């Protein structure tokens, strides 16, 4: 049995309730990379197929940019499908719809219905963060909200399916940003049993297939323009108001080493709850965690996306091994800096109208957890647990992942919870998801 951290029952009964909005977000992978291709002209067509657990009436897509150069997406077309079919060719006879860009990539809640408007999107560049000097904070550009209506759900999963095709220009030496990973494991059970399938591929031969003419799906994964998608967030206007979660952090929270490619705790808890509420309470999530990131980065990754998502709740990490104090990593100075950032992140989440859920520190490998790191790690856990007295909701991840020696946590994993001694494996993320699940259900009143 999973035991919630002290005070949890009182906290969850304090009257807080997760907000529900008709804006459903699906953004499972926040690990962004860039690639620059030589030559000019049309690079090709990229394909993305995702699901929505509710009837929907409008759609928009988000493109991030972690470089100082803009780039162009000439044409973006979507088509609802009555089934997942072969993940590339829609069924049901719905007409493809070209998404528009009247607002020039800016955030606007207006639904565009005119057809005599621009359809080419310029993905705006980012800039160095003025407070930290970080250059990896993404700038987001969006298509307009367009009147795209879902068709009947897939018979096997209950999900409403949307197929997306878009072209990308091949500008000389100009970098483009994409989410690194095709998430191939999401097309198989048991992870995708909830119906939250994901398909990504492409045709890198300079052709435009946005007219939705039939293609061979078997050729798409290998011929993808990049190892992932340029579209990194898909949003739906749903009939029933949705509950959407977010998380951020380093590779521990991204889902590195999990068999399903990024099947971390947020993916697992959302798909398990969402499977139960398809057609009534759509459950979505956005993952801003990135391997190798430090707190000055991953808290800002969250900050860069949260105002577009407007989540119901946000799961915040309890530690990172990546923080550096000159030549030292994860020492007391690093933990103090992290804790300050955590407090500010929790307040930022509240200011956005969401509920923060704080995790305690994840473990690490034995050779890393030396005495000068273990003591601050233990102290940080106590500091985060102590925030419950001030009203924070804390999930004690240390208690479900960590190994104990002589009656205290020694900073390392229980053997079953890791495959590399560095990150949680599928079992480890499942343990954290099991810890979060009753909290989210209680706050969501589902």
C-alpha cells in the first residue's frame, strides 16, 4: 500500500479543487533539439497522429524555437479520423482543413473561420533570458484556433483521432527545433493501453502530401525529416472541460530509460486516469522536463509554456543532480539554490490558477551519493516535507523509490525501481504515478 506523506489527508480536504477548462493539451515531450539542413526549397512533409479523449470543436498547434533564427512552416493541414487505422491515413471521409495563421503565431483565443487568410507560419526566434543568460528557453508560436470538429471515436479506444500533416522549408544553414524522439513505444501495449497513441514520421523527399492523398505508413518512421515532431503541443477545444497537468525537471522526470520512450510518471498517471474518464473528463498533460537541465532552465521551460496551457495542476521536482556550484554538483549551495527556485515555481503555478504538487528528491547512483551530497539531499527532503505545514501538497517520492540503510534513506534506489541506478525505470515511474493518482483524483473530484 502507498502511504501519502504526513498531512496529505488534511491538505486534500482543504477545499482546493482543480480547475477545468475546455482547453485540452497534449504535449508529451519537452526535450527539444535543433537541426540545420543544407540546401533550399521544400524539405518534405512531416506526419503526426494523436488522440483526444473527448469530442472537440477547434484545434491549434504549438511550435517551439530554441534558436535565435526564425523558420517557416509553409502549410499545416489536419484531418479528423474515425479510427487510428494505420496511423497515417484517415478513415471516415472527413475533409482536411488547413490551419490558419492570422495572428502571426501569437496567442489568441479567437477562432478563425475565414478561408481567405494566411496559412504559412513563421516560428519566432527565442532570446537569451535576461536574468540567467540561458539561451535554451523556447519561444512558442501557434497556429490560430481553427474550427476543426472531431468525428466519431475510435471503436477500440474511445479516443477521437486527429491526423496532422505539415511541410517544412529547407533554408540554407537555418536551424529548426523539434521534440527529440518518435515515441515509438507508444503504439504498443501495455503503455498505450489507455488509447493515448502517438505516431510520428515523414517524407523527406521534398514532396507535399498535405492534401492527404494515401501514403505508405511503413515508410514514414524511417523517412522522417527529424527524429521527432516540429509540432510539440496539440490543443483541442473540448465539449467537456478538461483537467490538464504539467511537470518539469531533468531526465528523472522526463522519463529517460523507460521502455515506452518518455513513459514517465505524468504519462502513466494521466493515461491511467484518462482511460477511466474518456468522453466525460478529458485528461491531458504537458511535459517540460529535459535531460541534463538545471533548475534555472527547467523552471523557465515550465514558465515559457504554462500561460498557453493554463493547467489544472503542476507536479514540481524535488531535486536535481545536475546543479553545479563551480566544480561541485548537488552540494549544499546547489540544494539551497534549487529550493529557492522551487518556492518561486510553486508561487508561479498558483498565480496561473493551478495547484502545485511537490515531489521529494529522487535517488541517484551510489557513486554519486557521497557524504557531501547525501546530507544536503536528506535536508532538502525534510525542507520540502516541512512545506506541508504551510499548506503545500507534497508527494514523498523518496519513500517509494529510495533504499534505506540503518533506518535512513541512503540516497540510492530500491533495486526494482531503476535499470541504470541513475533514473527511475517503468516500475519507478509507476510507483510515483501511484503516489500521485489519489491526490489528483481527490483534487479533481473524479
